[in-house]
């Protein structure tokens, strides 16, 4: 079925103030500064994401991509299976896609990050289809604490071969592209672009102190992100235990909360290591609070076991905070080849590498400069918007 005559579908804008102000204004400004132009296109760009939730990273990528798409094409629609909270008005239900789509003119941009019945439904339509893959957590890393999530992850992985039906693939890292290529049966046009997130927005965000001065006065290590088993926070606590032998370090773990059972496991480890007074959990800090943490800390550390990109690493590089990570999955690709890698399974050696950088001002400044160059060349608003503009231009103008 085609679009209703005389009706121009557009994406509703949610009421959340952070959606309209720092995101859209920056995208519009950068679009104009690069003197980019709308792309002639007769159809509608139709985006799909399994869940639309303001605090979800994939959702924010989709929303920012859509803002750029709206500058390029007057007809843009977003679909989601689940629309949560303030995002309920930002998308149409996926069940409406079949009646909306014009099979000959439209393009479906399908965001893939977990198993869902919508994939097979999408394949029933002969519309041009392009997949953007954000990564799926290995089921074994979440099964103990969230069997339902593990099942959806497993479903998503088993359906990788179905992505061969799409005209092109985009991923956020070479690591993720490698996951897909293992199942590739026919050649695809491939794009590797970072998540579409206007990280230069941190220039416009103020800082609000959310720690006592005693916490930020000592050597402060920071973790930002979800608290689940795939993030290997046990490994991070082991690193803290070892690095405290070298200096007066503390750790702040900021982000979304863990399941009660996983939080209990972490707390038991903290108690067993005698770190009760040296670890602080902060649930869902505001942007202003998070900027304070980035500015007050001495280093950002992630010991995650699986990442498709890791946005906090890019945020740290933007704000001049030395960042350290394991050399697995996409983490080292995000940081760049010159960044010192931590050593999985060897917390003492990892602690030594971090301490060696932080205690030497010249080495620390050199790392900040190298990571800053990596940020500006790959993850700045200018670099990201230019990459996605070329992506849209390609899929809109090539059969």
C-alpha cells in the first residue's frame, strides 16, 4: 500500500527538553556550516527501532539520525515496537508500517540490536532495506541475571543470516562488521560509522557538583554506563583493589542500576576487598552531574567484556579525561591504537599501566592529546554528520 494522498508523514517530536535543545539545534547548525543540501527523493525514509526510550543509547542514535534525515528529506517516519514514556509520541507503532509503506518509492532503515519478530515481518516487504547493526550482547554474559534478555539476544544472533536480505549494512565499529561478515552470503555495501550522537553538546552543558570534596580530592577513577554482568564490574573492582596499593584512589560507578542480585554480588566483592569506603554508586546522574564527574575524575576506565562502540570512551576523549579499556571487542578501535590497553585477567598489571600514566604529567598530557585527536577526526559532530550525510545520500540515490 502507498501513502495516503495529500498526507505528508513526519516524525513527531517528543516533549523532552533535551531532545529539542542540545540535539536538534547542533545538528541544524552543523548542517548549515557544512553547506549541505536536501537530497531529491520521491519516497519516504522509514526508520525502525525495537524500543524507543529516551535513556536508551540506540534510541538516541535513532532520534539524532532522524533529525538529520528531516533536513535531507521532507518525508520521514519512525516506527517502534515499544515506545516508553516521553517517547510515546515520537514514533508510530510498527504494526502500522504495512499500511503506510510505498513499496516502490520508500526506504526502510532498520536498526538491529536484539531479537524481535519485526525482522521477519520487514523481510516480507519488497521495499529497499538497509540495516544498521549496533551489536548484541553474548547471551552467556546476561543469562544468570536476566534469562529473558539472554533469550532475546540469542534470537538476535541466530537471525544474523536474515540480514543478507538487506541492500547494505552499517555498523558502529570494525568489530561489529566482523560479526556480520561471518554470516555474509552475498556481497553488501558496507558502512562503518560511529553512533550518531552529537557529543559536542558537552560544550553547552554546565557542571553540577554531585560528590563531596573529599571524594574528588583523591585520585578518582570513573566508570560510566549500565551495571550488568557484560560490563565486568567485578574486574573493575579488582583493578581498584590493586591500584590502591600504588596510590590513594577511589572509584565512582555512575549509570543505570543493576539487578538486585548483581548489585549484591558487587557489594559482596567490595566488602571482601575492604573497599567499602572507596567505591560510590551514583544512579542515573543528570547531564550536569555527569559532566562534573568527567571533569573531577582522573581517568575513565572500562573493563567491559563486549562493546560495539562504548560512548563513554568518546565522551571522555571529548572532555579531556584519559580513558582506559580492555583491548577486546570494539574498545581499542574506539580509543585508537596509541592508547595503552589494560590486560584482561591481570588486574595488577592493568593497575600499573593506569598509575604509570596518571602519575606522570607529561605522559598523561600526551595521552589526552592523542585521544583528543582521535575524537576530533572520528567522533566530533562535524565528522559524524558528514559521514551520515554521505550514507543517506548513497542509499537515497543508488538502487
